[in-house]
C-alpha cells in the first residue's frame, strides 16, 4: 500500500481519442492525450485510487 510521502507516478487520460481536435495529425488523433506526473503522495492510498501529489 502506498504511504504518505512515497514517491509515485500518476497517470491520467486527459482527452480520449474522440474528444481530440481535428487539427492534429491522423496518427495523433487515434491515441488518447495522457498526462504523467511524478511526485510524493500527500496521503496514504490504495493501488488504483486517485491521489494528490
């Protein structure tokens, strides 16, 4: 179980492929727009739970 102050990597899908703008290359439109953030957890968490870093 991740604990407060553990180093973590957070992944979030910001936009699904169907939500992306038409003004980008076709190859790019086919994949989700993702965000990856590294940092220390603000509180204890369970795997798969949303967290704040």
